[in-house]
C-alpha cells in the first residue's frame, strides 16, 4: 500500500476537478465519444470535442488538457491531433494519448509513433498489447476492446516492465490497464499498481476511452503531479466499475445497466469514497 | 403566465408531432447524434441523419424539417449543411440552427454566420455565449456544454435582449437557453420565458443538441406557428428534465440514470402533462 | 414451426459466439456505432471499428466477419467498405450488408448496388423498403428508422417474395425485418419467418443496426451455416426486445430504459432461453 498521506493526496484531486471544472479538449473516436463526454461531465470536468484542422489549435488553447484517441483515426484527424497536441504542449498543458488498437494495423502503430515523436505527450494510457506495439514488440492485438485478458498472461510484472520501458523512451507517464492497472514513470521503484476494477468493464465498449478522457481531467488540474493524477483517474474509474458491478449483482442488471450505473458512480463519487476505496500498491 | 388558451395551443403541438410523425433530417455532430435520434423518436418524430453532399438535398427534400448543428463541424459537412438548408427553405420547410460553440473558434462563428447568410434559418437555438458571438459581441465561451451558468450573470433580461437582437437581424425565431429559457422573434413585447428545466441537464452532454432536434420536430408540424413550436419544444424538454430529476432524487440516480430517464420522460409525455407543466411567461 | 432439432441447432450458435468470441469488423454509421459495439459485446463477440482506407484490409484480415452499414455513408467510407469486404471474402469470411436508407437517395441505392457487385456479400439485412430499392422497385422510404410499419402493408408474403428475389439475384442470404422477420436464400420452400420482436424496437434508433452487427457475430462462428446464423441473430434480437418490453411494462420504463434493457437482455441470454423463446416458422 502507499502511505495514508499519499492516498489522501491522490484522492483529493477528485475534489479539485469538481472545483476547477477544467475544460478538456478531446479528439477521439466516434464509437465512444459520447461516453467520453459524459464521463468528463460526471467527474466534474467540461468536455469540448473538435477535430477540424482549422479550429483545433484555438480550441486546444482554451482547454486545460488535450486527449488524443486514435480509435477511429483517419488522415484528416491525425493532422488535427498533432496540431492540437503541439498547441497544448506549447502552453504547458497536459496531453494524454490513448493508442487504441496500436499493433492491429500499421497505420495505427505509426500514428501513435508520430504523436509520440511530434507532440510532448504527458501520459500514455493503453492496454499491454498496445504498449508493446509502441515498444516495437510483436503483440497479438485482438480488436480494441480486448484489454481485460491480455495482462493476465504476463502478470503485473510484464505490464510494469513494459510501462517503464515506454515511459523511459517517451518521457511520458505510462498507464497499462488490465486486470490490474500499472502506472510508471520509468523508475521501477516508483511503479504503482491499482487493483480496482471489475471484469464487466471489458464487456462494454468505451471503458478504456472514458478512462483516458478522465485522466485528461485529472491531469488538467494537477500539471505538476501527473503521476498522481493518473493514479487518481485509474482509481476513480476502477472504483466506479466496482460500485456499478455491485449494483448489477444486487439488482440483476446486465451490461446495459452496468454502463449506466458506471456513469452514475462516477458522478456521485467524492473524495472520501475515493480515498477509502482506491487499492494502490507500490510494486517495488 | 400566458393565457390558458395559448398554453393549450402550444401543448397540443406535442400531439400533432405524434400523429404526423414528421421526418427530421439532421446534419449534426458525432458526439450527441445518437441522443438526437432517440429524442426525436421519443417525441414521436422520425430521424434521418445524412451528411454527404451527394445526398443531402434529396434527403432534405423528403423531410419536413432540417436541423443543422455545428458541434463537430468540418469543411465537408458545412457545404452539406448549406445545401440541405437551401433545399428545405426552397420547399418552405423549417430549418433549425444550433450554433454549438460559436465564439469558441473563428471557424465556428464564421460557419454559423455563413449558415445564417446563405440559408433561410427559421430558428436559432443556442446559449447566451453563442448568441452573443453571432451578434459579434465578445463572449467568453467555455466549451460547448457550459450553457447552464452563463445566463445567470446577465439574467433573463440580457438573454431576452440578445435573443431579440439576433431575431431582428436574422429574421429567425431565437431561443436562448440557460437557467431560464427565452424565445424571441424580435418584438420585445412578445418575448417568452420558459421556466422549466433542471441543473442536471447541464451535467450530461447532448441536452442542448436534443432540444434543438426536438425543436425541429415541433416546427415540422407547425410551419405557420414557429414561435409556438419553439416554446413547446423548450417546455417539453425542460419538463422532461424536471421529471427525470425528480426520479433521480427519489431513486438515487446519478447522471447516467438521469440521461436514460430524460428519454423515458420525453417518450411518455402527453399533451395534458405538457399543458399542465409548462411554465411559460410573457416577459413584457 | 421448425423441427425441435433445428431449433436447438440454431439456438446453440449463441453459445458458440460466447465460446469463440469472434472479432467483428464494422464499418458503420456514426449514429448507432456505439450501440453496435455494445450489442456485439453483449452477445459475446468483440467489435473493432475502423474505416480508413489505409487500414481496413488489415483489420478485416484480423476479423472473423465484416459488417458494412451505409447509414451515414460518404465517398471516403464507401471505398473502405469495398476494400474491407473484398479482403474478408478473399479469406472466406462472412460479409453482412445493411443497406440503411436504400431508396431514400440515389447515392445510397447505388452504394448498396456497388457493394453487392464488388463484394461477395453473405447476408443482406434490411427492411422491406430497402430490399425493394435494391431490387430496383419503386419504394417509398421514410427515413431510416421506419422499418416497423412498412412490412405490414404487404404482409409476410410480400417480404418473403422480395427476400427470395434479392437472394436469387445476389447470392446472399436475405433477411427482411419488420413486424415479422423473414429469412430467405432464394428457395421459397425454405423461407423462414421469425415471429419475435416488439414495436418498441422501432421507437429507438439502432435496433436494426445492432441486429445487423449481431448477425455478423453469428455468421462469424458459422460460416457454413449462414442461413441458421441469420435466424439465430433475428431470434436473439427479437427475443431480447420482448424481454426488455416486458420489463418496461412491468417497471414503467419508457424508450430510454427499454434501450438499456435490450442490451441487458442480450448480455444475459443463454442458449436455453433462446431455444425456448425463438418463434421460427417455415413459410412454405
């Protein structure tokens, strides 16, 4: 476990998001964009989606963080992502990258590399396959919603190693999510495991994308504590998943109800619940 | 309050929508497009979404109203909006414009101006920041979902003044929505306040876009009474928000459940409930 | 009724989907894409959405089936659909086509024809208007969500005739859905009616698109029994609609709740429930 003080400091960020209502500019896929907007609103942030090259720099300039998600990438939006990301970096704001499906096609892998090269990315949030693809390692990617199981094979150690390797190479904080989530900044001894979450999160689309968007909200209010902001986002989303799953079990809900209740849980989560419910553990 | 007869006449339009099932052609953003389609179906209309320049005139020709929403505008869809809008006007049908985020980027402000210039727009539905941006006044826009608070600063009078100014300049009926909604056609003495709604509407994405889409449905069945159609749409959406919020309070729902129940309320609203629940007030 | 054994064989495919978790590549419209992804996950499949020409062949090559839906078609995505479809056919995998809105615009009708000509389509799933448009018959199309009523006019016989005609002409299995669904492979004596479903399915957007996506999942695991796979998908979706409607009646839900419960029902449906609940009938 992390120290009591550290746990409280991380949970406190959820209050800061509600107080500051940061504007988060997302250039994201059209599959889960609505979920991302609602997740941002649920945690107290304000979403703005805009992807045209003629406006992304202006919009990114208004926002406190930029989230780039390559889920349904095309050439038009890749250029917009670079422009928005560069604008945000130039202003000292956080850029969070979700390399959805990296490894599944050359285009996606190369787009993610392009973004890591041309933009100062603050955080990468992906599953193990995606992070390995970014490291240039052969990975079997099975769609874009298969995050759940792939961490099991290699366990938390494999995830931690990959996260630290990508963190060192990219300079970003890296979150590898799966049955257990891992946050790393390149220093193995600081690597954090977040043991929240529930398998139902992998039975709906968008839980990963929502997590990435929410990570943007937490980074927006804590640009000097990105590592903690990422941990808070993982804890909040994982805990919300647990709460929604408990309700699904009690009230007999399926994956449709679970998805609604996940947003409910995010919207009602307060600092105390998060401080009490996050299962953070230093791995070293 | 408006007269009892006027209130009944306005509420009656909700029955007309269910009876006539108008087809509403939306060219709208990809964030809330699904919500717009479901809101249209809930009030008894039929949605059709089509944005390619090769088909928009044909589709607009089949529809009884066209809704243009610039939420995730790009160059390709702006041309489609102009074509669809011109086709609808030429056929004497209503065109409803939602200038999402006008003021947040030059591109959006100019796109809205282009649409107001090149299309005979029947209704503009926006928040105060957006309407001020269309008037060329400096406005602080904070994302696209920040409608709730910005009307508070200047109160209903500021909203009414802006709505009437834009109505006079554009020839459209203008609805400025916020804590209190205002409908204006340029004649100050007719300005109507709609005091329905609930703050939870601002904690989900899409309530504004859904309102605009539903406004299209009401205008479709009352092309000779656009002002009343807009009032009916504002009343219906606001009342549905109140009903969903009451349920959220009673049953302990968060913003995810609220969003589901908002559609439930729209789908179950009848003329009598609307006549009894709308809080319409002439401002002059 | 079909024989008990045939009914069991068809229902069994729902278990096969859960066991094999096929990856289904969808190039689909942005209105209901999220619903399609969640429906696929609910029945146990894995969705992947990708529409850029630079990656669709690679993604289609990873998938066990490809679903092409022209709901918000544009020139860019039509080329991607052809490429993905050809790649899937070359690998012997199923391609399911949803000709959303064929007949409503020349572009859509011609796009559907292009896909039928250039891709070996395994299944066409549409409403009667759309299927007639593909046959070159004049049809009155009223939007893209008007499937429910249009089958009523001509009854099941008209639907069966159209389905068989298109099946013979295209070589695909054809499902015409409406108040009663029909599956045909061109041999009138095998034509199957599926008498599941509920009118509420037509009061939400996306039920047709979800059905098409789920059809892709069933075809993915039964490439040698496409006819049965289509019947299973129609039965599963129709039965889920009945279950969700029963819950809406019992608990007082509107169309918003119905939509959530539809996904719930899909996610909890097992082989036994499907075997017991499907209302399949050979028409000849």
